[in-house]
C-alpha cells in the first residue's frame, strides 16, 4: 500500500527537478515550476505522514486524521495561491480523494489509499507535462 502512494510523491519531486531548468524559458513556465515545487514539498510530506499512520500495526486513526487535515489544508492553500489552472484542478482532484479517505476514517473503516496516490500522480503529470 505504501508504494502506491509514495511513488507518485517521489515522481512529483523528480518531475520538479526535471522542470526547473526549463522553467527559465518564460514567466508562465517559471510560475508553474514554483507552484509545482511548493505542491510537491507539501503534498509529499502530508501523504507520507498519512501513509505512516496506516502502516502502523494499530492503524493510528488520530495520526491519520491529523495528517488528512494537514493535507487538506495545504491543498486548499495551493488551490488559492496557484496561478496555474491545471495545478489548481489537480489539487482540487487530490482534495476530493482526501475527502473520501476522511469519510472512511470517520466511519472507522480502512480507507482505500490508492485513489489518493493516483490523484497525486495526476498532479505529478500536470507538473511535468
């Protein structure tokens, strides 16, 4: 389960490294690289925290809830602060998946984290595409 979430996050950071030199071409590309860099750093940490909470033997729902709140707050800020519509849409889609995970946690069910990882992968595609 952990690798399905961690991989898109790692790809986001790798994509950022690949896109930074290209970002000097125009202001629009530079702004997108900045948006993606900020997104990658925040989302990678948040998703890693969430994954750790569910990898623990007891599935620490308190830690998961805290990680989800941080992820959702960071995604909200990314959506408000980004000037790139594709980044905003991908962050919104990731927010929807985080909401679904939150609903499962609230019902005391084990959430399916794969769609969250897929949404993070989509954000990676937006940032590197």
